[in-house]
């Protein structure tokens, strides 16, 4: 089974890289871009556990290892 975890800054955290990208887009004429937030994507391939077990363990893995819970939030989905 494959799982995709998306990590991004919490809304209250400044994202300087996203701001830089937004400014670059505006300088190229893409002024309709209101905001850019950067993040990370992890794809995990799991073996030997059920979907029910994955639903319990993925938030734990994300919170303990993949994301910094002080400044980041995460979402995840089972791909297959």
C-alpha cells in the first residue's frame, strides 16, 4: 500500500520561500497569484499492515518524524 503525506507550514508561520516564489511570479506578470506556500511530499510504501493499521500509524509517523509539529501541519492519503 502506498501513502502520500503532505507537510506544510501552519498558517500562522511565515513562509519566506513561498513569498519569494510569489514575488517572482508577480515579476513575470502572474499578478493573479495571491499566495504561495511551500511544503514537502513524502510517499511511503507500506507492507505487512492493514489499511486500518495504516490509518492509526501514519499520523503518528508524520507527527514524530516527518513534520515539526510546532511549525508544520500534515495531511495524508492512501494511494493504493
